[in-house]
């Protein structure tokens, strides 16, 4: 119960983060420099790792629990193309009632320098297609507009400054590396670039909401990623974001289509191997 209270009221202290990081460091041989957060149905990215060591979330001190279908709830350490990596199979969402600062700050204390975040998203850009992979160039933080920012509360200078800049939230060099990797593996045809918008969830968007977000300049919409990016940039990590377009947002009142989580998981299964190849090729270039 005490741990659940911490999750809900953002009550983690530096000592809590440090306790978790130290627990993990005593159980791994090498420190990771790259962290990958796997979105819905994308946990297969962790299967790329060699010399794996896996920790269920429930075994890790202070760690939240993943509650969503398609999120296994494991930290997987290993090696990918010569880089020491950590994969988060199952992320946390605002609608689950969790503090979203915890995993990323633990990654920072483990020595991670680069964060790759993946998600399943609804397409708003009419030129996108189901199965496209969008490199995130910027985001719209609707949660922040509503006063829900993971950096609210007392600031700990050991992680970062009180007012971090977000105009460079997504590393431009990493964009280019992702585009180079896509060209080399022949997947440029379904690689897009655009703006990701986060909503609180857990319900999918209405037609009116989708039309509004499109007018605001959003190319894709989802329920995750942005809080993790805010915390990562606050900690000084480089960030690359990748959205798998798993469904097209319903923009027409005459449409009989309805977004659903099963469709999301089905599409991720279809495109998982391409996304895995892209991430693997990208890590070689880091």
C-alpha cells in the first residue's frame, strides 16, 4: 500500500531511485548505455538482445507494475550489436495512476545515455498508412496543458535543472541515423516523420477530438511516450521516438470503424520484424 501511494502522488525520493539502481547494478555485469522502452505489442524488441538477463518488475525494489495487455512487465539487460542495452518490456501510463518518472531516472543512474522510445499510435495524417513507422520529430503534450507533467513537484538538481528546454526534445542526429538505417534495409517506403500528440487515455479519441488534433498539427496520437521523454531530457539523455501507426483515427461521423486494442496488437505483430531491424541497425550506428 505504501508503494502504491508513492506511485500515485509522485513521492519518490532520490534514495528510492538509487536503491533500485544499486539493486540492479549488483545483478548485472555491464552497465547499459542504451535503453529501449517497448510500446504495446513491441516487447519482441527485447528478443534481439544477446546474453540476456531478465528481471520481472515485481522483483525489482520500488518498481511499478505493468497492467496493460501486450506489456510483459520485465526489464531485460543484454547486448545488441556490441552495445550494452536495457529493454523495458511493458511501460507505464498516466491512466494506470503511476508516477512516470521512475524507470527513466533509474536508467540515468545505471549509466544510460540514449533512450529509444517506441509506441503504438493512431494515424491522423491522411498521407499515413497502417503499418507506417513514424520518426517523432516533436510532440504536443496535452497532459501538460492540463497541468499533468511528470516534472511537477520539487526539483532535484542531481537529475536536472528546474526549467529544461524541450525545443530539442528529439535528437536530430538520431533522426538522421534512423533514416539512414531505413534506407539501408529497404524500409524507407513506410518510414514517416511527424508530430506525436499524447492524451491521457484510456479511451480512444472521439471524431471531434481527432479533427482538432489534426488542425493543431499532430500526425499521430497515443497515450504514452511524452512523459518519458520529458524526464529523459531533464536527465540529459538523448532521445529517439518511433511510433508504429497501428490504426487510422476515425475522422468521419459516417464511418463504421472503431479503434480497439486488439487491432493495435494485430498491426504491431505484422510490422514487428521491420521495427526490430530498424532499431538494430540504428544501434550499430550510435
